[in-house]
């Protein structure tokens, strides 16, 4: 690896707005791990300010924030090799957000999905939801991230971040690093139990750390069509196959593709296979998550150290931005 590739800075975040699920793992966390393994400088945080746009129960938000931090560690994000922190422990982020809003055109935010969808449903959106992408831009730009591993649903937000950084640099000089999204095609959109995108907000998830009987029930409730056992089935039109293949090696995937196409495969058998593969992948991580349940001081310490690492980069960046804008 060349020195400049090594220096690449990676950042991503997940909102602690519900329990982590397969979409979060395959669409995001798996790539977080890959970048750590490659020896990059990595910042992985919990977007609790963003979560305020949907969670309005203080106790629940606090529990989800600490719980998701424990999830990160159990999933293998090694705190000695990356910074794990809570967004609100980095007060510089809000400061940068304000500075960025002053170069952000209204039209750019009016086109963003979350805000537009809410208006289209006839609901009134609050300013937090409208400004959400600017806060996200601040999260990313504040550590000079080059690459941002996310699922497909965040692509638009990354484009907005690039636009905002570009507007800023045009006015004030080359201060901000323009980041790129990293979205591997195979995992860009993980379908939920109902075939739509899996999401905490759609009640269609398969969770990473729910009790085993709940996970089993979630897997066995993935939608299927009414094809008979003997019928050949098109793998490319099946949510079940799309979920199954996430866990498979290439040979395993070829085996299942063939079984789908040849007929004689029942959906129960596929669901049981998904459950077994799920346990193969997550069994040890789930055991580690249970242990972490009893170590809240350790998680607090991980978050404290993570915020300290992130602030070392964020402080100088914000000072540079202020200076460029004429703020003493
Ligand atoms: P949710 O939609 O469940 O609230 P988040 O918005 O917190 O999840 O997403 C956290 C990360 O996980 C983001 O990078 C997002 O793109 C990714 N992600 C979430 N759901 C999926 C999915 N179904 N497929 C692929 N990636 C996903
Ligand atoms: N908006 C992201 C999501 O819902 C979470 C997020 C906030 C994020 N800030 C970020 C992701 C910065 C990547 C980079 O999934």
C-alpha cells in the first residue's frame, strides 16, 4: 500500500434510533471492519443528535446510545484501532454545522429525501430534519474524511456533503477535504422481511442482538410467494435469496442458486438455512455482546477515549475553518 493510500481517513456513523439489524451490518459495519483491517485511520460514531429527529424519549435514547456502542465493540470494532465516540461528545460538530449552513443553498436541502417524503405525506417537518444533511456534512468534514462507508440510502447525503464542501472551498479557499461514499454493490440495499429496504423505522428487521427465539421468528416471517414446493424459483426475485446470499461463500451461493432454479426446494428449508448461517456468523459476537452488558464502565471508557481522539482532529479543523471565514 502506498503512503497516501494508507493515510486515507474513514468515517461513518449510525443513528442510535433502534436495534442494529442485518442491513446495518452488511450495509455498513462490515465495511467499517474492512477499513480497520486495511490499517486506515477510522472514526466510527453514534449519531445521537441525528437520532433526536425520531427518538423523543430521553431514557430510550440514552440506552440506545450506550447499547449501540456495546454493539460496535461486540461486532469487532477494536477501540485500540479506531475511534468510537458519541456525536454529542464532539461539541465542535455543532459549531462547524452552523458555519456550513451559511454556504448551504436552501434548494439543496429541499431536494433531500427524508424532508421531501415527510412533506409529501402531508406532515410538517421540523428544522432538525431539514438541516439533518448539514449536520451530517459536519460529521464527515470535521475529521477530513476521504471515504465514507454507508448503504445506498445515504448516497444523496454524501452528495450534499460534497456540494457543501465544494461551495465552501470556492468561497474561502481549499480548506475542506471532499469525501467519497463507499457503497459496495452486493450489500447496497439489504431487503427487510417484507421485501422493502430493511430499516429500524419500517418494523421489518432481523436484529443482530435480539434473543434467539425473536431472531428465529423474524427470519421465519420473511415474505415468500405462493410457489409450490416442486416449482423452480427465480432467485433474483426472492427476498429470501437476497438475505441468504449475504451469509454465503461463493460455493454456497452457487449451491443455493442451483437449488432455487431446479425446483423441489421449500421455503422452510431456506429459512432454516438462513438461521443456521446467521448463528454461524453472529453466534460468537452475540456471546461477546452479552458479556459487555455487564461492563458499562468499559464502554464509557471506550467512548471517552474515542471522543478524545476525534477532538484532536476536530479542534484544529474548526479553527482553520473559522480563520478562513474571519471568525477570531
Ligand atoms: P435505519 O435505516 O435502520 O435507521 P440507519 O439509517 O441508522 O439505519 O443506517 C446506518 C447505516 O446502515 C447507514 O450506512 C445505512 O446506509 C446502512 N443501512 C441501513 N439499512 C440498510 C439496508 N437495508 N441495506 C444496506 N445498508 C443499510
Ligand atoms: N444519516 C446516517 C444514517 O441515517 C447516519 C449518519 C450521521 C452518518 N452522520 C453521518 C453516516 C456521517 C455517515 C457519515 O444512516
